[in-house]
């Protein structure tokens, strides 16, 4: 499944990068920017970032479950990622509203 049509990036490619990053540091906070940087790419329209964040959450949780990390360690880690996702979504909504106001003026 293509996640980023601007760069033609597949979900599997993103998951592979996430696993590689987690192999380097299992507790690092991975963001779309970190994923794209690791792929030597950058977000263009960034419309895929909400989906990339969802993939990061799913892949990070799966990574730790496969390694039998205790739930009391996984849950706070996944919560950090979800908070980052909410922060990005809020920023995206605010930016979209500002664009709409500018174009209406």
C-alpha cells in the first residue's frame, strides 16, 4: 500500500525503517521526520504524516510485543507517540485554518 504518493513510499518500507531505528534504540521517539530522514527523503505536502504516525504507533507496539517487552514499559512509550500524533494533528488543523482565512481575505 502506498502511504506517501509524493515520494512513492510503501507502508512496508516505512515499517522496515521503523524496525531498523528501533533496533538501534528501542526507546527512541520516532516521528515522520525521523523516518523520512532515515530514508534520505523529506515530506513534500506532508499529507501522509498522520498515516505515517499511525504506522509508527502500530509498528512500535508490534516491535515491543514481538520482543516480549512488559506492558508497563510499552504502554507509556506508545502513549508518548500518541501525544506526538495529537500535537501534529493540532498543528496541521491550525495551519489549515490559517490558510483558509488567508485565502478568504
